[in-house]
C-alpha cells in the first residue's frame, strides 16, 4: 500500500511540475541544461550502485541506501524540463519525445516508480532484493534511451 501511495504522489507531483515548468526556466536552454544536470547526477548514482552490485567496488549497504534515495529524488526532476521549445539546442533528446509524449511520460513515470522501489529495496540491505529492483530500474533507463535519446 505504501508503494502505491508513493507512486501516486510521484505521478501527481510530475503532473504539477509539468504544468508549471515554463515558469521555472527563462530560456529553453535553461531547461535543457537543468534536465541534463539531473540526468548527470542520476548517472553517478546508477554507476556507483551498479559497481557495488557487480563487485567492482565493495558493497556498502549504507552507501547504497544513500545512492538509492538520491536516485529516487533525482528521478522526479528532469521531466519538468521537457516542454515545447526545448527540443532545439544542445540536446540528445530525439523528436520522438515530443511526437510521442504520452509514451515518453509513461516511461518517465515508470522510471520514477522503479527508482522509488529501488530505494525501498535498498532499505532491506539484501543484495538479492536490491539487485532485482536495480535491474528493473536499469531496464527502465535503457527502454527510454532506446526510443527517446540519440
């Protein structure tokens, strides 16, 4: 039940952010820079967690929890910066983001849900549980990149 409430809250906050997005940025380039920064910070989280799960660095449950919590918060951020006019400029976003926006936003919502589920799983400290949740989240990244990122 708690996970469902988190998902609904994330969905509602995404919708609210999308409505107010244009007022948050002075220029489309500001929005592009913002979303790229959010994705860059997400990349740090996913890289560190992935390295722990693959044994490239020692698994540290507390550090993993912190990374997972960061990822859950960051996973909600970039979507407000995808609005009309932000398809031009220094961006790797494909035109499909705007042409197939309903599909794009469904994938964004799923990505946020996977990130929230990973944060919950990380609280267990159980690498098997964490690994499964991490795999779903990483698949969510790849699914979106395949269709919507150059």
